[in-house]
């Protein structure tokens, strides 16, 4: 299944204008904050001016004086013009404080009323600029903002550089931007202070460019279009925005396989040297722009016999990049190729494609060029395109296959075989595989508007349902229509009922119904001799039974793995291979699970199956997390989330796993933010399965953050949801130990014991050894709370040993940490070295911080183990809850809020909130009143 949602990572602190430049922006901001200067450099349109304006806006308020100039190419020959822009408005403020010779020279240069030149007044003028800046700085910091430094007139550049090199500690900062094509920015540094930080702005990534386009209002662009914009623009922000604008204004989208429309503004920008080429050289470049991987040999085969001389001429003009040792013909920038193609008349484009349709060596390329050279329907062309699409599919390029199928449909006659709509449906299904959900949905809707053939209509309905992903409640109205189109055909009914199986699970949360639907689908598919759908149904049934803890799960997995197999199912994320992986990981067979899912991931990457790749990346990350390889798990989870956001597939699920990985090996605040967004989106989708998963991640992050009461609230909801769903296998979410621990910390001893007892019964029935060990760890804390210290230590020691042998490194480290804490409470300071070693081995940074806090927290001399035994003076305070009594007891012993938080494993904020409730219940106002009240009760 796929998830269609714009799921974003937690927002960073950044201006919207610097999307994709956060790290560079931060470095420049820190440099300016230290009193240093910054030089931004990079090619035209890359975003230098945008970053410069954002930095100037942020630091302009802190400066008493802001001097600005933004020279242009057409004015760069005018001497002192930039200097006039910078100092013209402050001349009256500084001139009276300059020596006479300097004042005369500066006024003459800025006003043009004299004959000042660098040759005649060189020293006086140089000193005047330096003195003017120092004078301005006497009354407060000065910020000099200069954009397009490359157009600075030479005289102004010389004077500004002279002053910059001599400012020293004077509070004058320079913020400049200069256009450079390579790294040649050194000469511009001569105009800046010696400590200037040079920051190069490079191309935006595809995800950053997508965010930029969304921010500027070009939303809803298909993934394939964003990919084309990124490729054509070369990551250049200006080019990308202009292409986005052209697409928004163009009522007719480009044909499949055609380059993007290039607006006139960009054509003029990148093709200003084209008129200097000969007509034959222009035609050679057009053929090169139409080719996917042009070489001199390809150009020769396409009839361009003087390609060497003509490409050399273009390279001399900067249109092509020189490749002295390589055969490739590479444009200096992808935009030049796109603009050249867009500028050519349609007839010349078709001629170029016709020449390449015989010259290209790759059959997929030959078919694509043949299609773009042909107008109208042509059965032969359509057949070659369909063959090329199948080849692209086999090569693992589903996005290319989708384009080729659409081209085949365009050239297929209405009565052709296969029909144009069948080819469009193949394109939609390939687009889903490639993660291009918007394209798939549009194609399917187009087919539904055209066809009355039941088989085609059902396939189209299925495509629409698939693009909805977990938000299946949004497509509820489709199911009756799909069933009506299926009629009595068992093959078509199996397809629709397979989707109803998912609906029963995700929307209704009814495991029994979903299991029954899956079994019915397998029966229908077997009757129709549809082995693919039968295997998918059996695999799904096995997954449901695994989650239910149903005893038939292993047998169903074996049925799903029986021959004959279908290669499309073997590596599908809902196939038997993945069902087997889930069984292995829930049965504590971590090495086998890792090997199984790694093999699956490798295979789907080979085929280009993006949706399955997102799932299997999560599977590998989950296995690494269980094994205690937190750093590796975090890297994989973040990669999964990036790919999920890029494709719109599985974003909630990837956010949940990334939250768990962040809480274990990264940033707890980020874990909390991701989990909260996942809960929100799962609830919006009505997806009870992922409401449960997201709340599990949230509760875990809250526990790691020390907000125990919030963790209890979140994990209690998980328990309610899973009881309603009928999930009984505790290895599914592994939240039970966290909830039991949190309940103990908040004093809900009876509830914790009940949870442990019920969960242990299920874990024993299903042989979930790691779950049993985690439950023992939680029960040891419960025993310590009851004062059974010796038994608690023995149970914790045993749990740690078992978790280590099972390979659960992080859980083993948590047991060692709990053991050290119990020993500290029982007999004073104990060693945290073992817990530190184990957490360090796992790269569990948040847990290492908790160990450090516990190890450095001052011990309260007579404070007992948590839950803290109530001193005699508080025996009569029956109105307080367990946690409130514990906090009050530690206050009476003189513990600070931070010490109480460390002793009870809760946050300082929780301590403060608990004390507020204590004050209200006891009718007192301060910590001192608690001590007085307790002391008064002791004396009576």
C-alpha cells in the first residue's frame, strides 16, 4: 500500500527565503555574530542574493549604520559609482570629521563635481574611505552589504579593499555576494577583511527544490515533473522557479519524454551566444540536446559529419563543457540544452529525433526518439514502444516504463491490441511502482472517463485506491462502483476484495474481518487461476495472523511460499518474503531477519521498486535498532523518511520508525515532534493500526525525555487501541515494558502488575523471549518499589543477561542502567560504568545523557529507593497520590527539584507540576510549608 501525504520533518528555525541553505545560513550567521565578515559566492541564479537579503535583514537591526550597494554590469564602467551608493547618504555625517584633504577628495569622488581620480588623489581618497568607515563605527556597528560584487567598478573595488584590509578591530562587518562559475573567488576576497568567511552556494537537492517550489506556490507538481525540473535546472533556484512558472502558465503539459517548456526569459539568459554559431553547428547542438547521452560517435551516426569542429566551436563559446579525454558531448549547463531544444521549430525537433531513432544503440532510446519523431497513430511505432516499456520494466526503471507506455497509448489506434486504455493502465501501475502517485491517479481517472470495459475499469479503480494508501476512508465511495464493475468475474472480484481486506484492517481495525477477507481473496484468485493475487492474499493473511498471535500464522506463511511462485510477489512489500521477515523479527531471530530483509532490499533496488524500497529500508532499520546499532538504525530510518517524503509513500510509517531511532540514538526533541505529527496524520487518515504505532513512538520518546506521566497517557491509549483491534502479540509494538516502567515511576503499582501479568501470558504462549526479559526488567522495578530490593536486583541481573544473549543490545543496556540505579538507591553511589559502556557501544546518545545525569546527580543521604517510602511525618496525608507523596518526602529531606527528578526518573517540569498539586491539596504555598507541616506532625 502507499501513503499519499505531504509529511514534513519538524520545522527548523530558518527564514523561508533560505530553503535548502540552512547549514550555510547558520555558518554565515555565526560568523556575523562573532563580528566577522562573509562573502557568498556561486553561479548566477543559485540564490546568493536571497541568502544575502535574509542575513542583512537579520543583522541589519543590530547595526547602527547599514551601507548598501548593488552594482550592475551596464554601470560597471562608471568610476566611484558603487562608492557613491555606499557613502553618498552619510557623507554629511562624516565629512566634518575628516581632514581637509581627505574630505575634498571624497566629496569630489562622490559628487562628481571635481576632477578626483585614483591617480591624482590616490592616497587621500583611500584614507578618506577608511576614515569615513571608522567615523561611522565610533557611534555603533556598521554593516556593509554589497551584492553582485563582480560588477563593482574598479575604482570603488580598490578603495573598498584598501579600507577592508586596515579596519582591524573596528566594528565594521562586510556581507557581500559575488557570481563565480568555479571556485575563483580569491580576487574578490581582496575587497573584504582578512578574516572573511567564504561561503559557496551549490545546487539544491531535489527535496530542497521541491520545498522551494511549494513555498513559491507551485504546489501539486508530480514527482516526475519535480525530477525533470531538478535535472533541467541543475539545482539552480532561479532556473527552477522560472521553469515552475512556465509550467503553471502553460495550459498544455509537455508530452511524455519531451523536455520541459523553457520560458523566453531563460532562453535569452542562457542562449545569448547562440547567434555566434553557424547554422550547421546549431543543428548539431539540437541533435545533442535531443539525445539522452550524446557522444561524437552518436552525432556522426545521426548524420552530423562535422561534429568535432562544430562542438569545438560551441565549446569555445562556453555552450559546451570541454571533455578532452572523454567521448561525451556535455552542455555547460542542462538549461542550455533545454533552452536550445525549446527554441527550435517543431519540424527541426522531429528531424533530430528521427535521426536519433536509427543512430541510438539502446532499444529504449530508439523507441523514444521514434515516438517523438512521429505524429498521429502508428501501430508499428506503438508496438516498439510497448516492447521498450517492458524492457524498461525489467531493467528496474518503472518511471521510464510509464512514459513509454503513455507514448505507446498515444500512437495506438482506438481498435488496436492492446488497446490505448490498457497501455495507459500499465503506465499507471508503473507510476505507482515508481512512487509517482499523482501521475498514476490522473491516468486512472482518464481511463475511467473513457472505457466501459469491466476489466479495464476495475484495474483503474484499483489504481485510484492504491494511490490513496493508508487513507482508505477517502476512497470509500469507490468500492461499490468497483464491485459493480467486477460483476461475477472471480478474478476481478479478487482484486477488489484484496483492497477491502486492507480497508477492514486500516479503517475498521477488524482483524477477524480482514483475515476472513484475505482467505476469501485467496479462494477467488485460485478459482480464477490468478496465482499472483492468490499469493498476495495468502501473504497478507499471514501478516494479519502474525499480528493477532494466531497459531495458524506459520502454516499460512508456508502456503504463501509454496510453488509455483510469482517473481513479482517474492520481493513485494506485502508478499510472503516480507511476511517471513516479520515473523523472524517477532520471534527474536534477529540475524536471520536482517539477512532476509537485506536481500529483499537489494532485489527491489535492482528492479527500481520504490514503494517496496521504502518498506524494506524501514525493515533493515528496525532490525538494527533491536540489535542495538542505534547509529546505523538512525541513518537508515532517516534515509527511509527522505525517500518517503520524496515519493509520498509510507510517510507516517517512516516517521514513526525515525522517531524511535531518534529517541534511541539521536535527538529526543526531534523524536517527539516526528511522533506527534505521525499521530496527527494517522488520526486524520482513520488508520487505527498506525495510530497505535505512532502513539507507541510518542510514549517511548516521552519516557526517554523524562516526561513519565505523558508517557503513561500515550501508552495507555496504545493499550486501548490494540485491545480494540484484537492485537495480542506483544512483539508487534514492544511498548508493554515502557508502559509498565512508566506506571511504576508514577506509583500505579497495581496497574503495572496487571499489565505485566497479562502480557507475560501472551508472550509465554507465543515464545516471545525478548518480551519476557523486558517484562522482567519492568517487574524488577516494581519489586524495588515494594521494597523487595534483593529480589529486584536478582531479576534485573537475569534480564540483562538474557537480553544480551538474544542480541537486544539497547534493552540490555537499559537493564544495566536500571541495575545501577537500584544499587545506588540501596547502598549509596554505585558504578554506572557498565551501563555507560553498553550505551556507548550502541551509540545511544540520549541514554548516555541520562546516565550522565544520574551519575552526577547529588545523592540524598537518607532517600530510599523509588517509589520513596513515606516518612512518618507524612503518614496522615492520605489525600496525596503516590507520586505526590514521593515528591513531598524528598522535599522534606531537602532535595532540590533537579535532584528529585534524577531520583524518580522524571523531568524537572513534572516535579514542578507535582509540587503545585501538592500545595493546592495541602492548602500551603511553598516547599518550606511542606517541611513545617511534616515537622509539626512528628511532634504530635
